[in-house]
């Protein structure tokens, strides 16, 4: 099983962005990453500076987010939506999009649920609770 560490994740996003900026060929996963970065212009300069991307430390301050965590959660959600896992996520997401009329805002609603579910899993030392995750997303539809 692929289990990237912090540096692997940072290199992946920085390299995908570098390839995009230099018009180099992109893999399908690179394309997904680039689409996410394009939607987040606030992260583009940091990714363009590979050194900054690799050496920056991010703390959990209220109102701030580690950009690599944020991008990674977006990527995870795109993958989950593509295969509808957990089952029902795609329908719940489509309902959020219909309600908000903004796909990116809807992704952020799901991202909050995924982030909370991952945090709870890590804090409790238990596997990710897909049911709780899906229920959180479904509540955002109402």
C-alpha cells in the first residue's frame, strides 16, 4: 500500500505544479492535483518555490490550514467521488452542489467533514468511521 510521508506529499504537489507551469506532460493524478491548485491561487506561489514548499512549517492556528493538508484532502475527496466511496458520498455531494450552486464551496463542506473524521480517528486511535463521515456530509445537504 502506498503511504506517502510529508515530504512525498509536498514534492508531489510542487512537482505537479512545476510541470503545469512549464507545460510538461502531466499524469492523470498530476492533472487532478493541478486542477485543485488552480482553484487555490493562494497556494500557487508557495508551490512554485520548491524550497519553500519543502521547508515550511505549518501550525494549527485558528483560521489557518496547512496548505498541503488542504490540497491532500481535496485530492482524497475527488478520488472518493470518482468511485463513490463511501457509497452515497457522490449523491450527498451532488445535493450540496445543487444547494450551494458552487462546486468548490461544496468540496469545502465535504473537506470539513473528512478533516473532522480523520482528526477523530487519529485522536481515538481507531479506524476512520466512514459512516460518521457520510452522515456529516449528508447533514450539509439539508
